[in-house]
């Protein structure tokens, strides 16, 4: 028989990462979500493109560990590989959680803190999507990638990319 602890819902931790994956030429990898934003009706977006995102698995999990784990889970890319370079921007966004996702968090939690990273990968890096999370991927020039993102914080991070990677 399951203990009462096993029956408690596991709430998402309102601390996450955003990882902008790019090449040296600033080609940015975007992923299309399997589910949309929760919008319905006329004008709802079905082209929900984003960078790698994900929440911590434990409160004491370092953001860098979260970033490496999420990149591997969502794209199959090993951010620790010698040809890759993960950079912590030491920037955090705090934003309101979309109403359709509030049920995933402990009651009363309304905001998420998102830590920004970039990951430089070699040209031709293979991508293996997690089909439960994403249906497609594309590499775009950083400006076009910024235009395609649904999330304002993701758009902003991509627009800042040239400054953070020294181009």
C-alpha cells in the first residue's frame, strides 16, 4: 500500500532555466512544443517555438545541473561534451506563470524565476527530440529565431545573445 507521502502531488519547483543553444555563427536552435500555450479560439497560436526550458528537480539542484539535464532530455545534446560551451549569464527573469499552468505548482505560487544560459555547439550537432515535449526543431539566424519565440523572455535572451557570446 502506498504511503500518504506517495499520494501527495509533486509540485513543480518555480525555479527554471532557459538555455539558448547556438552555433558560433549564431544559428539558434528552436523547438516546437507538443502542446500549445493553452490558448483556444480565433487567433490562438499553434506555432509555439522556444529554446530549451525546464524546472529544477530539487530546490538544492544547481541551475547549471538543471541546464545540462534539460538540454540532454529535450535535445539529446550533451552540454558537457568537449566541443560544447555552456555559459551562465548570471541573469534571472521573474515572471507570472501562465494561468493554464498554475495547477502544476503548489497552491499560492504565481511566479517563476528563470535563469538564463547559452550553449555553443558545433555546426551540424545532431538533435534527438523528446517526442513527449517537442514535435520539430529548426536552426535559425538569431534575429529570425527571436521573432519566432512565443515567450517574451526567450525572445529577449536571443536578442541579447550576440552581446553575451562576444559577437
